[in-house]
C-alpha cells in the first residue's frame, strides 16, 4: 500500500500538490517489475479535488518507466495518456527506498 506525498519537486520539503495513493505488487520472477495501481490525488491549486488513475507495469531499475493513465476525476475527467517516472533518489542502504521523480 502507498500513500506518498506528491510534491512540486523532488525535494521532500517542496510544496505538497497531492498524494500518490494505491497499491503495488511484485509481478515478475526475472526482474524488479511491479504492478502499480494508484491514484494521483491533488489537494491544492488548480487541480484541487481532481485525480488521475494510473495502472501499469513499473520496472523500478529502468531509467524511465512509462505507465498508462486510465482515467481521472474532476478536471481530469475522461483523462487518457501516460506518466513517465524516473528515480530522483535511491537509498540502497535503506533497503532500496527511492523517490519517484517527474510525472
């Protein structure tokens, strides 16, 4: 389960725009490939009370991961497209914790 801050930049102290909320599960026996199901729920600015629904494969060790947007609500009603995720920070000493950057 995830409920991670969605911020303006990769710094944890950046302005909070919303939350990445959902689930992920290891879905590959050969690589670190996750099945991601999450909502990007916005809590401020022009997109307050709107969300994007993302469902797709996240190969966490790839430089860039592409995951489809399968819908949305509020200002994102009927949204289609994709998000691009990159690792902004990787802390191998902490068990591989990382921060996603750039969506």
